[in-house]
C-alpha cells in the first residue's frame, strides 16, 4: 500500500501534515516548524506494517514514491527536492 503524506504551509515556519490512504487519514494531523520534520514525524507515526511505501505532496508537487523507511531516513533530501520543485514551478509560472 502507498501512503500519501500531505503537507500544507499554514504560514512561514508552520506546516500541517497528515498521512492518508485513498483520502482517509492514517495519522492525526500534526503541526511542524520544518517540512523535513513533518515528513519524518508523519512517516514514523504510521502503524507498523500498515504500509510499505509513501509519497510526499507539497505545493502541488511530489517527487516520487519511496519505501516507507526511506521516507523517514531521507526526509531532509525529500524536503529539499520538493522545495526546489515548488520554487521552479513558481519561476516558470512567472514567465
């Protein structure tokens, strides 16, 4: 099963995150100060054995599906890539 980690910016330095599957909540929504923290904490909150893969969505972007353990381990890299994709999208929209 593939989870979706949905991250939304509430305001600068405040992000809401939740893990879902087919639109239903798997974790309780959390508020975090950093995107990588949101990714890691939400992935760690998934019940053991519930899912094996996860995809992180932020700002209308996703950078692919990862094994759940990699989502935890690579949260900073995933967050950096998503931020880059969102910035690139804004740059291209502004042309």
